[in-house]
């Protein structure tokens, strides 16, 4: 399992946590929106690793966009859900399935 694939699964799990209604939003606000900055950095690292391994990058790009607009209440939760599914699906694919 490549490090890019592990990072897609890890960031997908974090995004899934942030997508939980009210809990994710309260967590982000209670921490002073720092989790969005941390997720931006993690998505950037994942994007670089995926590019180097010729892996799928769509989840990381969505994650970067989500981190930038995640502070908007209903748009943010929708983006967290979409990003979590995308990252978890691409992370669950084997390293040989590089079609996305």
C-alpha cells in the first residue's frame, strides 16, 4: 500500500468526521477554524504524494477547495461529505486501479 493511498484514507476519515452534522461544525468552530488549515495542509501533502505516484488527485483537489470554503455552514458540510466519499473510494481502490 503506497503512502499516497494511506493519506487518501486518512484524510477521507478526517473529512468524514468533519461531515457529521453539528459535531463537525462545532469541532471546527471550537478550535478556531484551525482544523480547516490543518486539512488544507494534509490535502496538499496528499496531492503531492498522489501526483508523484501517478495516483488519483481528484479527492485531494476537492479537499483543498473544501478547506477553503468549509467555513460556510451548509456548503461546508456538503463539501465535506463529497470529499470524504471521494477520498475513501479512491483510497480503497488498489494501486493498480489508477483510472480516476
